[in-house]
């Protein structure tokens, strides 16, 4: 019985981990698609994972599909900050400043 419970919990953990990985790669790809450089996009996604819940990250990932390519990183970050999710707005702003300037907020 315990072996079945452990196997079930392991499967659930792997599913959650898979979702987290999918959201991470989606955000990295979408950030690049809207005009954020690869290094900055990777940095921002890493920081956003520390600052936001999985639900907020998924919300942000869905939101990025409504955005067009911006002319600059700053403009792309500003467009991300128009999401109707106050936690995401704050996290995107802090992550953007941190990853562009190197100063952690």
C-alpha cells in the first residue's frame, strides 16, 4: 500500500514539475518573441519563478500571446506590465530592472 502511495505522489510531483518546466520554456520563448533579448529573458523568467506562484506564471504566459513584438526591451517589459495581475506587474517590473541593470530589487 505504501509503495502505491509513494508512486502516486511521485507521479503527481513529476506532473507538477513538467508543468513548471513548460511554463518556464513558454515564457522564455514568448519574452524573446516580444523583443526581450535571450539573456534578459532567461534572467527574468528565473526571477519570476522566485517571485510568483505557478498560477501567476501561467497567467503571464497566457497573457504574452496577446502581445506584439516591441521595438526595445524596455517597451516589451512595459507591455508585459499591462497585465491585469498586480503581483505579476510588480514582479515583471522588479525582474526587468534587475536583469537589465544588474541591480537586484
